[in-house]
C-alpha cells in the first residue's frame, strides 16, 4: 500500500515477477485490518524541531505516523522498518528492536511485534555473508584510563545501547561517559570492533600534535573523533603532513581531558 501514485507504480513494476506480491495505490490509514500480519515502512515526512543541534523526532513526523503503526503492531504480528537514528524513547517496550548495520554503516532499525519478535529484546545485527547478532542488557560500561588497545565499535552496537553489556562480557572498558570507544590491555578480535594499538597519548593541542607527526614522519593519517569540538577537516591542514609513514589519530575525551591518541590499526 503506497500513498504516492508514482511510487506505487514503480513498486508494481519491481514486484511484477513475484506472483504473491500486490501493490495498491491507497492511504495506509484506510487499510482493512483483517490481514494476518503486516510490514510497514513509514517515511519521515517532516522534522518537529531541533535542540542543541540535534533533530528531535516525534511520532507524527512519519507517514503513516508511528502511533498508527504501533497500533497495528499491538493488534497483529508486524514488522516496522525505521531509521537507525530512531530515538529509544519512541520504541514500545513490548516489541523486539534490531539495529542493523551493513558495511560498518547503520542502515535501519526494525521493530517486531507479536509472534514475530521477542518482547523487550534489544539486539544489534551485522548483515554480511552471514548475519551476526548481539543482544544483552542496557547497562553502562566501566570507565578507566586508555589501555594498550582502543576499539571503535560497530555503529549498530553503539546505537542499540548494548555497548556496556558487550564491554563487560569481553573485559573491555570505556574511557569517558557517553564516549563510544572501548579499551583493553590485550588484543581482541571481533566482528563488532575495529581495533588499534595505542602508540602514545597526547594532549589535544594542535601545535604539539603537528610537531609529533613530523617527528614520526607521518604523511598518511586517518583521523577519527568523538566527544571533542574539532573536526578532522579542521585539523588536517594544520598538521602539514609530509612524511612517509601512516598512522591513525583518535581525538577523544579521556575522563575530563581532551586527548589525541596516536595509533596503528590492528591487522
């Protein structure tokens, strides 16, 4: 069921080879609720407001709106496909929620209702040649200093708020509240993590970083950041990189301090 006529016609063409598929040009609000199950893909039609630079979403920002979609889910087995950035406070407690990543990018959140899901379950999924799933409790990771290794988690693991449970299960810790980097003193290989060996930790001071990059003969530099106000695009030209070596620079908060971690990627 598609409200836009052109989109409905395109869907009819794309689904024409599937005998069981049908497309109706209609409004989802007018559907008969006698179907055994539903799949809904609400589109975000507008933005309610912004606060502190962040988009604030409300159920009525979608079409069909989320109140309608969740009402369907309360009465029938249903799946609802939504953006990966969907705020947790909009998600009903009695559905299963999956945060899905592909090629290390967060692509969607899928909510499952009734017999199609497990009530209250929260999980992260990696879609590749096989599906990798992690589920756990919504708990905070322990916080400590930078370890020998630092890890950049998969965005589905971060967005699902399961990072704390994953960290505790794997002997990892965070380096600051609300900063989604994890650390350890032993190397860990996981599809959920991209790992780096920490060579040294510097204050986030542009002149000092530039001087150290020159001393290390760094010419190729991957710059990553979380929790600090400088961007890779702002920093890179100030470093005047000319060397032959490569490194990764992670700009982040460590406790209350702003740090630049000079790293080498793990193979």
